[in-house]
């Protein structure tokens, strides 16, 4: 199970908040860019068929998830908005579906506090 994935020299992982920018072709032939921003909750598969799932909270508090194949030709770029991999201890974050957004942020705050207060054990006098 992978925690990190790379796409065109951009490395992101499970727990990161990313913005996926895609090219969308409309009915009249115009091409526009569409952005989907959310938290990566899982990375699946091996190299030719690797996918990642991005979840965001939409209008009315409804959760929206999209599955992006890494080899999708319409993905133009991926921007990492906020790193969260230091607070992640699992490969799949499906448990965040039942949590409120503030509770998910508390997970990362607790992880940051754990990193600051490392305990060193000394042996002897």
C-alpha cells in the first residue's frame, strides 16, 4: 500500500490537500480548465493502472469523491495546497468520511504536537 505518489515531478500522498486541474472539452468545441480540490483519501494499484481518490465537502455539507487514474491524459497538473502526510498513519483514510472537517483538522494538529514533543530516553545516571 502506497502512501506517496508522484505525477510530473509533483509528489503528494494520502492526507494531502491537492488541486487537480483537468482539461474539459465542452459541446461547442471549446476547451476549458476545471479544478477539483480536496483531500487524498487513498492510493490504489500499480504503475500502469494506479488511481487516487480525492474527497471534498460540497454544497450543503455533502461529501464528493472523485477517482482519478494517474495515467488520465486530461489531467494537466496537480498542485499540493497543504501537506498532511506527516499526520497520516494509515494508507486509506476512509474513516474521515464520517468525521466533520474540523475533526479531520484536529488529526493533523495532534500529529504536529507529537512531532514537537519527542521524548528521548536516557540510560544511566
